[in-house]
């Protein structure tokens, strides 16, 4: 175990799967314990309990972790989640699987997206059972779509991406949050997924290529982990609208195309062609007569003139 400059306790090897013989599979990555400060008495005690666990002193680790859990009471802090997680691992080490499931469930109640702290089979088994029990309880209680908070922009500049920020909360957690957008006047919507940057805060950016005049229309949809939804901000029929300023005017090409579709445009083109053909024919006939006279050829022999001497 090492203590980082940010005073975070980090396990350099997560090899213990909770067997006195120290046998098992290492976790895929180190587990981090979010200790608040190296001088924080609670963080130091938690770090000590984890040291005892890693040294296979499971009875002493259990005593310290149970005392910490009692002090936590009903707290829903990061410290509390860590205490319950390592308490569960210690119970697995002592062969008390049912108690381990209970502690994992308490940890999940604080942090629903919690991942298994180690990859050992017995820990994974207890964790999965706890997760299934937790999700079953959530499904029984959660019948509502996520709640969304979103402050829409009214204006944007041509060629600049439009950030879409949403704060989303739900009892069972957010499964997916999407923004569907289009250029104003278009029919279909494109879609981008919002990513979580902090707990409950999601963001995506409408790409610059779509930010053109006259503007952008979009709406937001969200589902929770048990399938409730979508919760929406805006809709396909009544999207949120953002005006775009700057850039070329749309429809410049459209005006040229619309002229080409007018009936009088093609009549004028045809009339011009007829006049040009007549002029060309007259020039050709005049030049033919001149050549015939110079060569003393009867003009009636010239094909296509229709004239005699």
C-alpha cells in the first residue's frame, strides 16, 4: 500500500481473494481508497484496516472495519462505501458469505455503479448476488423516468460546436442519455450520446458542421437502468431551437435552381436558340450564293438553297 501526494491510499497489489493462504486472482487494476487526508484519523484507521486485510489478519481487520461501520451510522459518504466494501471482502475471507452479501449491498446503496474490488471468484460471486438483490429492490421502488435539468442556449455562432449539458438523477441510475439534433428545416434528426463527467452531470457537443444558419433544433431523451423513460427535454414535434449567427446565407444556390425551374426561363432560352439558328442560316445562304457566282455554278445546283438563277 502507498500513500499518494493527494493523500489517497492505493493498493499496489490486489492479490488477496479472501483466503488465509493468500491464494487467488489479482484484480485487473489497483483499488483506490479515497482517503480525505493523511492527517484524517478516519482515513488512517481505514488504511490500517486494509493493511491488516492484505496481510491476512482478517480477524483484526474485521474488528477495525466493524468499529468504523458503527461510527458511520447512516452516512452515505465515500468513506462509508469503502468501509462496507472491505468489510464484505473480509467476511468472504472468513467464509461468511451471507454477511459479505449484506455489506456489498450497503456499499451499492451508496454507489450504484460500484465495481467488484477484486477479481477472485468468491468475491465476484458475493458481489453479483448483492448486486442482483440491490437491483431487485430498486426495480420494486423505481417506477419513474429520470429527472432532467437543462439550460438551453438561445444563440450560437456559425461553425462553433454547441455544448449540451444535462444534470440527470434517478433512483436506479442513468442508463443512457441522448441528444437528437438537426439543422432547422431538415426532416430527420441525428443523434449523439451524452457522457457523464461528474456524478449526475452529462455533456455532449453538437458538431460544428451542423451549426449553420438559420439554426439548430434538438431535444434530449434519457432512460434509467430499469428501463423507465424516456424522460425528455423538448421533443421531435416541439424541439428546442437555437439561432445561428454569421456564416453564409442558406439558399443562395437554391435561388439559382428555382430560376431554372421557371417556365419562362426555358421559353426565353428556346427563343434565343431559334433566333441564333435563323441568323446562322441566313449567313450560310448568302455565303453560298457568293461562292456560286464566283465559280459560275448555277445556284439551283446548290443543295438546300431552294433558289434558281
